[in-house]
C-alpha cells in the first residue's frame, strides 16, 4: 500500500467535506465563521478522521457513512488546539505555521471560536445524514466521554495542574491517555460504530485504538523531548511505542486485508516526524 498517496487522498476527501460542512465565511456573524474556517481548514494531518474512516472500512462499512462523524472529530480537535493556544493555557502565537486563532482574531473570538467548533461538531454528529439514530446516539455518547472530564479535559486539567516539572509516572500516564489518547482511540471506535461493527469487531478496534492513542502521545513527547521522554529517556520511550504498535497491529488480525489501512496508520503514527 502506498501510504503517502493514501494519506493525501484521504486528506483531500476530508478537507473538501470540512469545507462543505462548516458555515460559509460570509454567514452572519461573519467574524466567528471566518475564524472557524481559518482554524480548521489550515494545514493538519487529519489523523483522527483518517483513522475513523479506516476503522469504518475495516469492519466492512463504506467511507461515505462515516464522513460526517469523521469531520466532527476534526472540528473537536481544532477546538482543543484553539483553546490550548489561548494565553490562559499554552499561550502559543503560532499554530500550523500561521498565527494562532486568538492572535489573528483576538482573545474573545478565540474562546468563542473554540466553543463554536465544539458545539457545531455535535450538531453535525446529531444530524440526519449521520447514520441511524441509535448508532448516532452511541457515537455522541462515546465522543462526549472521550473529551469530557474523564477524557481530554481531565487530561488537560491534570497537565496544567502538574506544572512544568517532571510529572511522576502515574500522572504522566493519566495525562497521556486522556489529553491526547482518548480522542484518538475514540476516533477508531466511532468509525467502527458508523461502519456497523459487531461487538467482537468493536472490541478489537478498541484495543487497537487505546494503544495507538498512547503511541501518538509518546511520539509527540519524543518530538518535543518532553513528557515521558524527560521521565524515562528517549530509548525507553521508543521501545514502549514500538511494542505498543506491535500489539495494536496484532489486534487487527480478525480483519484480514480490510485491516491493512489501520496497520499502515499505526506505523505512520509511530514513525511520524511532525
Ligand atoms: C483545551 C480542552 C482542551 C484540551 C487541549 C489536545 C490538547 C488538549 C492540547 C494540544 C496540545 C498538544 C500540542 C498536545 C500534543 C498532542 C497533540 C494534540 C498534537 C497536535 O495534534 P496533531 O499532530 O496536529 O494531530 P495536526 O496539526 O496535524 O492536526
């Protein structure tokens, strides 16, 4: 499988869909709609929606079925980045190679744009085009759990409260699995639900997602020389990420050739350099 062209094609598909789903820039009040489009449609790997689509295909579903939910995941990811960049949090001036949302549109709009992306993602998830209503409800619950106080927000809170020192192992594990891991692993579970997964398929996909979610954060720590790397060292973190990836790929056995994309994505997440 040619991973580069696979990723490029999927990014194109997702970017086009995001452009369609997001409110038009001119719609009143235009400032917030422009800021939403600015924050979502810039550069970005689109790894969460790509994982969701691949999981949907692994369980035998069609990509079309999972596209709105996959895009909702990217809107949620964009909200987390917009809020994380705010002066009250990481205070970052640059995101994806250009001024962060609050730098371009001001702090108040930065807060509101993150809120708007999060709110709109749930509108998209609940909308009629997104599968049958029972599945939609499950998906909404799954995402809400992944990004709430037991998921991404909980991880961010503990991260902020643990300050800039070396977080102890258990705290670090908590932060990594919640702050970043939870949305990544929810992405594959949501793709599987949208694709009509059986309970066994869902379990296997969940196991893959949990491991890949952790690897994503471990690799991020390697790239930033932060977090787990400061605590355990580069070599130990690399070995842990490799072993988790092997284990994630083993969870895909039951899908045969349909699991190839997820397998390739696990290695992409392990070896990425940005
Ligand atoms: C504000 C509720 C709230 C949560 C923020 C996700 C997060 C929690 C903060 C982002 C800070 C950060 C850089 C975390 C490291 C992992 C991460 C999410 C990296 C960025 O994701 P990529 O690599 O980015 O998928 P692109 O730009 O490719 O979409």
